[in-house]
C-alpha cells in the first residue's frame, strides 16, 4: 500500500472527532488509516500557545496549523535530499560524469529503471545545492558554470541595424509552437579572437538536426555560401524559416532568402535566447571545441565527427511525432 500524507480535510475531521472523544482506532477506521498515524499526528503537529521563559504554556492541536507545519517540513525535506533514493542518486551521478545533461538523464532514467523518475529541475537544484557544491558536479554540465544563471535574459531591447531585416516579432506563431519541421536557427562559433576562421552552426528547431561548416573567414558572402550549400540539400517542404542574430555575417540575408526560398527573421539585439535552440547546441559544441581553441587547428574530419556526435545524441521529440 502506497503511503499518502494526511490532507487538510482529514485533519479537520480528525480534530472534530477527537474533540468528541472518539478513539484513535475508530477515527482510523473511519478514515481508512492506521490509528498510529493520528498518534504521530498529535505529537508532531501540536502548536504552542503563550510563552513564559521561552517555554509554551499550553500545546493544542489545530488542523490549519498542523497542515502548515506538515507542508513546511515536506518542503524542507525535499530541499535537503532531492535525490535521497540511492538508485536515482547513483544513476544521476554516473551519467553526469559520462557527459549527459540533466534533461537527458531525466529522460533516460524511466527507460532504464521504469519504477523511478526525476525531473531535470530537481537535478539542477541538487547540483547547485550548498551541500553538494563541494563535489563540483557543475563542471560536468554543458557550460560548466559554478553559479546557476537566471532563466530571464537582459532587458536590453534595440532594433536591428541590418537594412531590410525582418524582426522576429513578425515571425509566424507556428514557429514558436514547434509543431512542424522546417524552422531553422543559425549562428557562428569563434575559436581564437585573432583567427579569421569561424564555425557555422545551423540547427532545426524540432529534430535538432545540426549542420557544422567551417568558414574560411567571417564575411557575409562566406556565411551565405555555407548556408545555401548545406540547407540547399533539404526539400523545400522542410526549409521554411531561418532565425539569425544581428551579426554582420547575416547582412546578405536577402540573397539567402531568395536562393533558399525561405523567410529569415532577426532577433532583437542582445536577445540571444530568442534563438535558444542553436545557442543551446553551441554550448554542447563547446565540450568538444572549448573557447580559445583555434578552428584552424581542427581538420574537416574532426568537425564532421562532432557533427555526427551531436546528431546521434537522443533528443526529446515533441508530441507531433507520436502521431507519425
């Protein structure tokens, strides 16, 4: 039989019947609970009234106060030990060290251990909790930050400086819903600041298909050629929109739109999270190509291996794929 905490309604019924002098065994029979549950309930959740020399003058049981104490105790317990199940703890720890993200771990756990489950948010809270910081599990995360960042971005909001660009505000709402395949995002990764080379990263928003292309320089013409060559192999039906930032490498957006027959939309300045899919993938790529490592030092074979690795990683698919 699975244990279930007392509800406020049960506590109120217990209070009334107990005041009427009904025995704990009878109350337990009426509520379908062991009588020992209510013996513990009284001892754990009594509330003190009146103080004298830091001692309560009387202790009484009140349902509403008992509920508050139980809720507070539960929150505190979950905060202190979010992964108290040894099987879940070991699974999370081993897979973090193996390079999996909390999202991937949360998805794999019920597949390997059907009786267990954990949310990625619980894993993040566990990693950044005060008691666990000394173990430095944060270093196994994609970005390896010592301190967890807030989800909300900066409040800066400026218009694009690229002539003729279309604001992301005008992008069809269906793109935000992620209910179709064919909406892409692209960005550049830079190795050393002194290098002329860069790496073009283009990602499809649903399937997470990732295209990595070495750029000989950071010019707009080079970026355009890379996008046309890599995206041009896909059918028009899955080549619908492309979301970019306001970098100068995207200044030939009109030619790209014409050659690929798709619509391009520009994020607001300093709003990189508006193309969060490619930004997230950039973080994964940094595991293999750390900041400061020159793109010049990488061979085409090495770049292709990273691309294959990214495209081989299991991804969480949206509900539309359940009907296919």
